[in-house]
C-alpha cells in the first residue's frame, strides 16, 4: 500500500494505474503534474511576471525526469513566465537555492514536489520571507507553516481513501485488482498574513478560487 506524489507506473511500483498487478496498489497525488497550474496562479498574482524559479530535488531526479526536462524548456504552458530550474540537494541546500533564485532575478519561486520540501516547509517559508519573494507549493500544509500559496490534493481526503483501500484488502480483495486512485479535487490555500508581510495585494479573482484563506 503506497501514497506517492509521482507516477507509480514510471517509478516501477505498478504495471498500470487501472491494473496494478503484483502485490501493491495505493494512491498517486499527481503533484508533479501541477507545475503549469502553479505558474498560472503566480501569473494571476503577479500580472506581467516573466521569471519564475522552479526548485526541484535532485535526490528524486529519476522520478522527476520528464518534468525536469519540461522545466528546462524554459516556458510555462500559460502566459509569458519563463521557468528557471534550480536543483536542490537536501535541506541544507535551501538557502543556496534561494540565493540562486535571487541571482537570476526571479520574481517568484515554485516548488516541484519533494518530501524534502514538505519536511522543510517552515524553513522555505522563512527563506521566502527573507528574500521577499512569492512562493507556491504543492503541499497545502505549506501555508500553515507561513508560506504564501499552496495548491494540491487534500492529504486528509487522500488518507481517508487509503484507509478504504486497506479495508478492502483486509477483507480479501487482492491489491492487483484495485486500481491506483488519483485525486479528483485540488485545493488552493492562501496565507493573507504572509501576503501582508510581502506587501502583496491578493486579487479578488484569486481569493474566490481559494478553499482556505489564512488571515
């Protein structure tokens, strides 16, 4: 039983999403597919933004490979923002990564999914405040830690779905017969206290899309 934020087929965990085969099934968070949506929210927040630093974790490079290649293409699928990938080598490398983002004159920072970025969310929020740069994360818990914006699957709902899968397995259904579940809804969370610290006005059009607003 697994809960992952990467493609479990590409990672070799299952044969396919519909027919996992073997002895494993679970949930895939689709976090790595959210980059374009994250850029869109940053463009909504900062009309005319042209340079966005994309921090990605080299420790899971193989899992992120197609997404890193897409980032390296340089442009978002939406407006005119150019993406600038910045590799990160662990929690101790976060400060250097933010300095590198500042050196490239990045106007915003997005975080490509990684357990490192989840564990280090408070540190990332502090660095974003230090460099006075807007950020967006795939983990909703980021805004609770002081980050500006987050957009991604609701983990509470995911773990409830995982519990349902476990119940079916315990009742005798082979994991091979249980399709890998993917989220059907995503939440946007915005921290207005952080926005005030960054002297940012959140557009009403962005606020009305948020499922959670921290005041």
